[in-house]
C-alpha cells in the first residue's frame, strides 16, 4: 500500500506568484483533506473532499486559495498572488469513508515566500 | 467550538524513563473521536491511535498506553521505557461526528536523550 504522496516537497517563490501543489491519496480512499501547518503549531484544516465534491472549506481558505479534485482521485491546491503569510507546510491527508476513520497524511509541501 | 490543549510545549527525558504527554479537549458533541499523531523530524504525521468517546477503556500497545477520562476531558499518552527514536512532536486531535475536520493541539516536542 503506497501512502499519501505530495509534490513538490519544497517550493520557493517570490511574493505575488501563483503556486500549485498536488496530492495523490491512498488509492482506495474517497476522502481527501488539506491542512496548513506553521512552525510550532498544529495543523489547521483548510478543506475537505468526498470523491470529487468539495464539502467543507475553512474560513482560513481565502479567495486566493482554490482546491480541486476533478476525478475524485488526485487533488490540487492553488494559491494565487502569494503573500509572506502563506509560508507554511501544506499537508494533504486521505481516509476511507466513515466518521471514525483515521486520516493518513503525506510528507507535506513546504512553501517559502521570498 | 472544539478545542484541544496540549499544555506541555517541550519535554526532555533520558532514555528508559517513562513519559506522559497530556491532552485536554473541549467539545459540545456527545459523540466524538480522539487521536494521537507523531511527527518525526522528517515531517510526516503518523497516526498512532483512535479512541471513541463512548469507549473509556484504556489501551496498551507495546510501550505505548493511553488513558482516556471523559470526566476530565483528557486523553493522555504514556511512553514507557522511552527510546531515542521516540523523539518527535506529538499531536493530540479531536474529530466531532458533526464534521470532517481534525482539530489539533499545538503539539508537544519530546526529546529523548541517550
């Protein structure tokens, strides 16, 4: 069983640029989540998909952020017009259906804004 | 709103000592789930255990044990005979049945010295 895969592992970009991250969940998992983690803090929820439907979005997800999961498999998270405050680790997780199922996380994408 | 508090920011022990990581949570739901995750320096969050709110039996898995007390809203994690490889940040998380997100505490950095 391969785990959750995220690409790239690191992204350095200048303020104002757009960035896109990809997440490939565990193959049989129909639920996919995005979290953001800043240094010294726990992960904070951003958004959640069940299959291709985006069912929940956090207030943290400003208009500059958009996430998609077009075929219910991989997902992308795009940040437009990046700002210094966007520097963080972006974590993707997936799970089976069912409220009690644990979420399994990828290694994350570390975003640094110059 | 749900909240998880891990009051211990950092703990440092010597190998073979026992160590307990504290977790206190707040929720209005009567049914919920509690989780512990480990985040080693490599960054990936590793799922350790899940506990249902209606099951207060304590659990032991090898050197790990968990003490869930609903009366005090606590879900503490004990590592017996700690090892250097246990060094990591440990997160406690809460999931309400009314939602999909995990709410994490701020984490406890555990350092086990040889």
